[in-house]
């Protein structure tokens, strides 16, 4: 595209030189104005072909960051839901309701040991002072803490985590049981089409973005976390979108 525009400008300049040499001088002014307008138009197209993708990428990055932040919140909520319920949910209302009320138990672990009465008796030893002991771990529940406060730092943003930033759309959310050779697993997937995220930007560049396949890009037509086809709770974005804490 850029090469075509540059060649067109060169042709226009060459044409202008020929006009100046061979065309009746009384038409020079009119032709010069027409050529000037055409050169200005082509120059603008050249500028847009260069700066357009730059602006597109800048806006894309900002939108992606906001979307990925929401997907991370969804993932955190889903992992908490699975920990207490043994499975993921495919319904945002259920997830939000769970986060509204659920609590984590804060526990402490301590090692202990006590006499193996039966074994000591079997070897003719003192049942309680013999040489055989049972090692054990005691788990004490100290208190309970709100899951939403623990995950979202006392923010209520989890209540709107289903909303795609900058749009009136919701993320798609699904969960199911996935059968594998070594067992059955609960899986989930939350995703949104790049068409929705990038709405209003250059359509040709959006089409190109949906075909991205690189280690530094968000591959495919969706930004998503989790998978319905494999046991995976990761997102499909590269590490550059993750903070040090997230990594």
C-alpha cells in the first residue's frame, strides 16, 4: 500500500514536469492546482498508511489491558469457586452470588505424635510409654475471611467483571466436565471476540489482528482465559500483559 502511494506521488511529480514543458502555459495554473490537490490527497493517504497502524496498536493495547484485567478477575473468582465447590461455574450470577457470601478458612498446621497403643501392646511394651509412636498433623481453624475481600482487596469490581470494558457486551462464560484418560475434570472458559473489543477501529487492521499467530501477540480471534478442550486455566495473552505480581 505504501509503495503504491509513493509511486503515485512520483508519477504525479513527473507528470507535473512534463506539463510544465509541453502544455500551453494558460492551462498550467489549472493543471497545477489539480495536481497539487492529488498530491496532497496521496500525501495524506501515505501519512495515514504509516501512522494509522501506530494509532491502532496504541488503542488496541489500552483496550486489551482493560479486558485482560477483567479476565484475570474472572479466573480468580472461578478458582475460588472450584476450591469450595469442586467444580467451575458457567453462570456469572452464580459466581457473583458465591463471591458475595463465601469465606475461606484460615488454618494453622502443627505436627504432633502420640503412643501407638496397639503396636506397643503387641510387642509387650508399655501401651503409653513404649517405643512406638504415631506421627500426625493437626489442623486448627483460626478464623474465616471473606473470599471477595481476599481476592479483590475489598473492592466490589467482581460484581461487574462480566462486562467487557468500553462496550455494552458481556464476556462469554461456559463450564463443563472434561473426560481425559486419567479422569474427569471440571473446566471453564471466558472469552470475548476481538471484533467487540476493537469496534470502531480500522476494519482491515481488525481483520489482520484476528489472524495474529506469534509469541508476542494475542493469538486468534478471541481474548480468553481457560479452555473447554483441555485442562488449562491460563489466558491466551503474552507475558507482556502480566505484572510482576501476576507472573
